[in-house]
C-alpha cells in the first residue's frame, strides 16, 4: 500500500474513533497532517480548541509559535508530518489520561510505521514520556538525541505552548533553547540524508 493512502485510511479511522471518552466531548478527531514521506514526525500532546474546531494539528497560538520556530531554523511545516499522542481534544485542555493515551496508541504506532521517519521530534513532557517511556522531565532531557527502535532518533524539546507561557527575554530562554534544538534537528536531517 502506498504511504499517502495508508495515512489517509488511518486518518479516517481516527475521525470515526470512539474508543475513549475524549471523543464524547470533542468536535472531531485530529489525525495529523503533512508529508507522508517525511523524515521527521513532530509529535505533540493533544489537540487544543482551534485544532478541535478545524480538525488540524497545531493551528492555534501554539502552532503559530511552532511554525515560527521551525522557520527560524529553515524548516518547513510541509516537510514534516505533525500529529499528537491523543487524537481528540482533552476537555479544558487537561493532560490526557493514561487510558486515553493507550486507546490512541495504535493510531500513533500505525502512523509511525507508515511514515517510517528517521527522527521523531517530541514536544513537551507527554509526547516525550510516551515515546521514550521515561519519567524524566522535558527540561532535563530536551536537546539530546535518543535512540529508539529500528534506528529512529528522538529529539525532545519544549512544547510551543510552554514558550507562550515563558516568553523570551533572557539569553537561553526556553525559546532560544528550542531554536537550538531545531538547529540540531536540521543538522541531524542533513547528516542522515
């Protein structure tokens, strides 16, 4: 099966999913979007209000910040595949619960398998902990590459909404650190090509 078609079929399943309570209050599922042949999957926590309304990942303020940071490192949204750990919006933007994450895990696994990225950029604690199976906080492990199964490299960094809550103003602010992480990502992409 071709990757684009496989990703489209996974997206259809996500849109009609009712495996957990998140689908009860959400407007729609948010499967993810981007290049189905991407070297990089950008993985967030879960959809927010704007994402729930539009059915697209990272389109709100956090998404605008992500786009800005990616552009600052000459990376484009169209060159990656962007998705989330959970595919429906948690009520009141709360953290997803473990049973909700487990219910969505087969979708994430299917997306990773179909795309077969060389790198996964995890945004924030939830995505990082889910992929790396760690309890470490993002501030202690961000900016370092980790080996994951089948030779996939994982680069944890801040979630863009964290940058919005902790604006720049000093050297090595969270935004500066995330920018450094994006430059490291770009360098890793170049070295794996």
